[in-house]
C-alpha cells in the first residue's frame, strides 16, 4: 500500500516499533550524526530528533537504514518482489523499447505509473522568496566527527585550502569541512525537450541564498550544465528533501540516461506520484515533499571550492571546484521534517539503500550485460568500490570481456576491485567468491588493469587523477585459456 506522505510512513514505523523519537536536545554539530551512526551499526530504528540545538525543524535520520523498512516503504515482503515489478516493465514482448518504457511516454508500460500533475501541493504550504530566504534555518549537520584524511589528501584540520584561483580571479572558499545537505534529490531538465533529469549528490551552503552543488564530472547534471552553457541559458534546479520514500529510492536507482525518476517511483509504489509546478523555476517536483529549494546555476558565474565532505567510507573527500546554485525560492510544508543521510564508515543508510536498489534493478542491468547472472557490492566497500559479478560463461575470454562490460554499467562503474566468477558461485557469499579466486585465478593471466573517470569519493586516488581499476577473472578456464600467452 503506497503512503501518501512521509508522515504516514512514520506513523506506520511507529506502530511497528521501528521509529524512535529523541526528545532531548541534540547538537547538529557531530553529536546527532554520532548517535545515528551508533544506531546504524546496531541495526537500530529510524530516529526522529525533535529538539535540535539552534533550530526549530525536527531531523529524521536512518529512515531507510534497514532492508525491512525499505520493503515496508514499497509495500513489499521482499526486495525480489519489487525486482519482479521492474522485470515486468522490461518484458521483451512489449512493443516499445525498454529505455522508452523507463522514460514513461504515453505509450509506454510506465504510462499507468506516470506522475500525476496537481495544482495544490503540500510542499508549497509555506513559500519563501527574496529576503525571506535563509538557508541557515535548515538544520544541516556536520557529520564527520572521526573522518580519516584521504590517502593523498590533507588532514581534517587543514583540509580546506587557504586560497584558490581561477585564472587571475580569486575563487570563493568554503572553509568549513562539514555542513551539507546529504539526502536530497536534485532535479533539472533538458534545455530543449524539457525531459526531467534527477541526481543525488551533496550540496554545501555558501551563504543565506547560495549552495555549492557537489556533482562530479561524470554526473548527468555536469553534461546538462554544458548544454545550458552552449545556449547561454541558466540551468534550473530543484532540491527535493523528504517526501514519499519511494521517490527517495527511485532517485538512487541505477537508471539509464533519460529515465523518469518520478515515473519509476510510481512503478515502485504501484501508484502514480503527484507532482506540482515549482514557484520560481520551470520544473515539477513531488507534491508531497517536505522541503523544496528552487533556483538556478548560471554557467557564466565562476565555480567555488567545496569540501572536504565525509565520503561513504568515512574519509574526507578532496576539496574541488563546483558550480553555484542561486536560490530563488524555498517552499515547504507547514510543519516540515528535515531528512538526513549520515555518511561515514559502513554500515549506514546510504549504503543500505544503494545495495537494495542494486538488487531491485538487477533485471535492468542484465539488459546491458546479457551474460550477467547476479552481482554484489559489499557493504565493506560502501556498495561502490568492490564488486563481485557472476556470469554464464560460454566462450574463452568472456570473463575479461564481462569485466569491461561491468565497468560500463552504472552500479559497478566505480568498482576498483572487480571479481568475475561463474554462475554457480553465490556472489553474496564472500567466502565462495574468495574460494573461486584461489582456485581459478592465475595472477599472470587473469588480472587486468584499467583506468576510468575520476571517482571523487575514492580515498586512495589523488585529486583529479583517473580512477585506477583491477579486475580478476576467477571463472573456470576453458582449454583455450590455458594456452601460453
């Protein structure tokens, strides 16, 4: 049964004993994050902090930090049940292509789940414009209490550079290594077709009305900004915080370019998502969101130096140049809840969500890799840096080919250690994967190296350097593969 809004879901969690209200005053600088980290490590409930020091808004953490709560949010008994919904969408007998189905066109299999436009939105019960905008009212957290420095970066004490320059012009510096919006979906649209584009990345406050948007060079939003720059137009953005958990989950799903996240959220919840027009930019956002920050990026404006911020492995990221979002409106419910995902050493909510969506969208990844049986991105690698892939092997060299193919699909593109095994090896059994490596891998023959896009979240890679990768072909070798090289 889909939930109308976040409050409905929290009410259900409360009845199930999976929500704890923390009424004692808690400091948003490190203390709140540490309490959440301890709850995540112990498999604890979602936490609603009702008295956050210096702020009026309550803060919600660890909401989807357990697979059981993710299944409850989607009205399913298991993740495999949700994966079945995706598999039905990708039915090869459907008349239109699978990408078109994900885009949610009028003739697609997603048409019944396409977002429903409404005129009145709960997320716009309060509208703040102009001088009424103050991003400092949001209880953004400082989370990295015990973050380690990057392997080639600076320490947390001196992580922010003293100065930076873009040509002869000074670049503004964000000095604090900490405060950020960590659980938002960032919406934009193609400049000509107006097709929606959604991404997930941190945003760091600069002042009352500006945010540093910390996307990476490989993110779809970076390509989109180049399109707006070529047209000499400002790029609209809408930062969506909170709302139906199905939308939060859809926003991290490994969708191909052009996938309609609001339509996919409708698929996951088996009911269309209501959307409403923004007040100051030409975009549509989920009507039942808690908070929406509207604005634009002006490609003509210089970037700022953002970071360091805490990464999914608990290290500080490198400071880097990112675009600036000028905020034009902040809208929210009359009594909004500010949601946060606390990064750090796994386990944590973001890692749990990523792993769950990797399972749910396995049928989609198989379309790009027909030989794929299953894959696993372990929690120890933050569901990002380490992967095991099983394949149906039918010809010599297929293990090496599968490794390169895996680096081209979104879930495993940043796996710097990738192990390919046969279909009878359970990739979720790490001992079984290591046993396959021990039995089938010849280091001189079965280890291959590659380099790809820089991963700003990799603690072992120098800032700006290409991401080095290693794959191990741990499949059983066919006779041709035993021949001398």
